[in-house]
């Protein structure tokens, strides 16, 4: 079963790489990007599109960093609370056995 999952993953990766190569080959036109305050050099359209994709992914990860840190803190707090509750439960169980003896 594990090798089937690896094979499917390899096929999907191969398809993504082939689509990326086709994308780069079909978008060879050079485009100079003019930002309001900055003129960027003329590079192929595929490079600009892939650069904006990478920039967007990084910006999205940065935007989600606050949510991630908050969730990790909540998880740590819940784990501490769970540990405290387990300790209290074990204490009550042993006290019950001591009272019966």
C-alpha cells in the first residue's frame, strides 16, 4: 500500500513538473515590469508569473504565522491543563484505594 502511495505521488509530481516546463516554454515573451516607483528589467513572462506566485505564497505564509503561533500557544495551554487534570485524576484514584484499605 505504501509503494502505491509513493507511485501516485511520483506521477503527480511528474505531471506538475511537465506542466511547469510547458508553461515556461509557452510564455517566452519578454516583459518589462513597471511598478509605479520602480522599473524592473525585461524578463520572460513565465519568470515574472512564477516570481509573483512565490511572493504570494511567502506572503500568505507570513500572514498565517500569527494564527499558527496563537494555535500552538492554545495547544500548549490545553496540554498543560490535560496533564494537570490527569495528575488530579490519578491522585483521586489512589486516595480512593487508600480509603478503602
